[in-house]
C-alpha cells in the first residue's frame, strides 16, 4: 500500500484528500499516520539514515536513473514511493534499487503468498484475531504487530499461508507511514497454547519463503521479532527455520517465554498489552471485524499497489 499515490492532480496526499479512516474500540484507536513526523523523527532520520536534503535529492535522482535500465519493472514515478525503499537502505540508491527488484521479483515468483493481496481477500486471519497491529508506537517510534499462532489458531479454519499473507498486508500498511519507515517495526509472536499438532503445518519450503521475504525483500527496518509464551515444542519449529536464517536475523529474534521483564526494554509499557507485561489494557470486545473493516477502507490503495511490479518474468 502506498501512503501517497503519484500525482493526485493537485499534489495532495491521500491523507489530505480525504479524512484518514480509523477504528475505535474504547482506548484502542487504530489510525494510519501519514505525517512526516516532528523534530525527533527528523533528527532520527538524519542520525540513523543519513537523511539530509542533499542526500535525499541525489538519491531520488540516482534511483530514477537506475530504474531506466529496468523497463520491465513498472512502479510509480513518485518521491514518496521511492522513499519507502530508500529509507531502510539509508538512502543508498543502488541498495534501494536492488531491494526494489527483489521485492517485486518475490511477488512475481510467489503468487501463493502475494497474488491479489488485498484486505478483501484476507478476512479470516483478521476475524480470528491472529494478526493485530497495535494502535500506538513504542518509545522509539516503532510500530508493534502481534501475531498469535498458538491456541487462537485453528489451522483447519485459517491456514498458515493466510497468517503470512495477513502479516504481509499489515506490514505493507505500516511501512506506508513515514514515521514507521524511519523508526521500524517490532513483531510479537505469541505462541501461548501452541500444540504438537500445529507443528506439522510448518514445512521447510514455507520457512524458506518466509525467511527470504523477511531478510531480502521486506522494505522495512525490522527491529525485532519477539517470541513469547513459547512451549518447549516450539524448538521443533525454530529448527525448521534456523538453516535459512542469516546471523543478522538471528540476532534480532528474542525468546522471552513468560519473562515479561525482558520484553519491556524493546517495547516500553505504554503500548504493550497487559497480557505481555505492559500497561495497555486491550478492549474486552472482539477486535477482528473492526480491524478488517479498517484495512478494507484502503482497498483501492492496495489494489493500485498490486498493479506495480514486473510485467513479465525477468531473468535473475
């Protein structure tokens, strides 16, 4: 999903053209944030991403030149679109260009996970509350997404592919936000109640696909993957993933079990739900329908995003 689509006629963003949708359930207020951020985010972008007017201007110019040599890759000629790939690469245009190619090559090669990836097609995992984007940011500005793959997950009703697709969609929405591009994302993987019968749904081919997407194709500063409430048998699942993980990724995976004190330094307490040791009290009402309805408000943006990519298979 793109926060801003090419030329809107008068140059305004989506957020400026219409009121940004939101989902409210008590103190749970989910709303996309397309604001560029205050001085804190500006300084963070400068210090961590080399983001200065001079660097930005040159990077945008260079990535446009690089794209001229890739005519089969169709993307918007739009500064805000390019920054989604440039920021996680610290505004190095060649690195961002290579990331962009890998991102769209992955989409082309993995229709099982990427074809028609829109809110309307991903209702089941959201209604089951298996993927929940939390409504606020961590103290360092990161978005926080909770994935539940334990007792809440019935593989006969919601497939592992469904959870992966919903996760991709949620992160695609998050990284449309400039603040998230700058600060990044933390993911909490809640394995409470994970059973031996669920282990069989994890295959080496699935693990390889997830690892490739996370490590090579995701245009996002993934700051941490936090596994909580995992039983001993989760080691069997991690053993499937381990051969595909780079050292850099392994260092960002943290196993917390039921120790809440080790999670808080990464997320703070304000946004962290009480069930994970934080102060945020999740609403007692079901959230799934509202979260799915919220994402559906951006259906047209996702549909436009799905039209980007390689027009035919490119040899790589």
